[in-house]
């Protein structure tokens, strides 16, 4: 475990000191106050921050273990799901064994909600909660790093180059392998960064990283053997609506027009909060089948197998078809949406009008990108 000191989550004996440190951090209290009481905080930041700090001290007075932390998080996640989703469903977990450990590799649409939803489903179906891979570029504020590591997140080092990058990848690979061997479930995204265009593709570099820890050993396992040993399970997460669709469109537009998108220091925080607090409609989490490889494969072939399951299991929503048919009106005859989604004509019309109003509220330059990100999952299913 000493090899992973700088990336591992906190352990039970570290929880209370970290919680106490957070409670003394005014930036942490201010962030929670802005999150919970945005209007009041804008008027009386000092007073509201102090009230929230005292409330947090009372609510966390009993917290001594990671489990205690996760019980509190689960309580808030329950409320968040109720407030921001129309429905939350899942399938596929009946094919997995709660006594086994798995490496869940999912598509990546939301910074925090993707792993949170996978974790939520596992917890409620009697599986162990996840160790979650998160890029350290998202944790520029110390309190964010502490919060994530209290919730069993481990750090993926971004921004390192050359030998340091290789060293970090080997360490990450070894840590994931260690977790699986210790009976821990692990989540990692299929790619670095969210799929802002709605196209879910596993980066072969992720697969290469998973094998790095083996490649440095004598008599190392093959890639196929490594994937089998890690119990890789693809997961497809689909949101009826993406609270960050306009933010993502801004980034895509900037890349197309000026060649790059410049984040400011609050960009990731804004995306995290929007993803948590925004309307998400119906959400479905589809757990695929464990990869079992009999023959030797390449990293690209493993990535393609993951993509195949994610595309197959991805549940489409009405908004996907509204966007697709806006771009491809000649395909209208192929889809009877009332039957596909078991909706009345009136309800379908209401949802379509709501989606069109959502688009109309955005700058015209961004609408093609938003239509594309919603339509692309339909196109992927058709290919």
C-alpha cells in the first residue's frame, strides 16, 4: 500500500482528522453554503457560511469511518436524484456476483454523477461500493481533494509528461490491480474527459494502462489474461437530458472556430454543480457482461469490445430522437415514438416542445452541437 500513498483514498483512521480539517476550512463551508442556499448566500455570505459550518459540525459529529461518510453522501444523493430526475433505472446487475470484485468501465458524460450513479446502484443491490478514479486536474482546491478521497476516490495524475507520465500510469495500473485483488470494486471512465459530442469511444490508452503493471513483471500475463483477471464490466449510462449540454457545446464550438477551448479556474466547478443540480430527466444505468477473452487481443480490440456493449446497452430517450429527426427529417417514418416510449401523443408533444424550447434558449451558434450530441447515440445504434 505504501506504493500508492499519494493517490489512494483515505482510510478509516484518517477520516476524523480530515473531517475536522474540512470543518475549519472557510472555503469548504462557503462552497456548501453556495450549493445548498445560493440565494441566501448571495445576500449574506458571512452569516450563511457560519450557520452552515455549525450545521456541518453537528451532522458529522459521529463520523469516524469511510462508511459513515458514505451514509451521509447517500442521504444527499437520494434527495438529489429525487429533485433532478424523472426516473432512475438499471439492469444487468443480476448477472454479476456481489461477492466478486469488478472493474467497471463506463461511458463518460458527467464528472461526478457517472460514478455516483454506478455506486448508488451497486450499493442498493448489495454490492461493495466503488473505488473511483478521478483526475487530479479536477481537484485544484484542497477541500475538493479531501472530499473525493473521503468517498473512496483515488487520483489519476494528469499533466505529467515523459518518464513521469509512464511512472504515473504504472502506479495507476498497479493500484487498480491491487484493488481488484483485495476484493474492491473499481470505476474508471472509458476515456480521459467527457464525451462532449455524445460519441462514446473507449481510448485504447486506457486499456494499455491497465496492462502496464503486468508488463514490468517477469513471466507477466498477456493482455487477455489481465483483462480477464480484472473482471472488466462495461457500463452504459444514459441521461434523458444533459444539464451540461450548453457548456459542452461552447467547448466544441470554440475548438471548431479558434482551435482550442480555454478553461477558467471555475469551469470544472460549474460543470460539476450543473451536472448535479440540473434536470436530468430519465436516467438508465446498464451493466454489461464481464469480458471473457479466450484469444490474445490488442488494446484496440478490447476497446472495441467495450464500445460494442456500451452502444448495445445504451438506452435512448425521446430527446435523442427529437434531435436526430431534426437533423434527419427524412427518417421520421422509421420511428413511432409513442410506441417506443409508451407515451401518449400529448405527452410526446409536450416533451418535444420542452426540448425545442431548451434549444431556442441557447445561442444559435451552439444549437447544431447540442443537436449532434443528442443525436449521435441514435446514429451509433443504427450503425
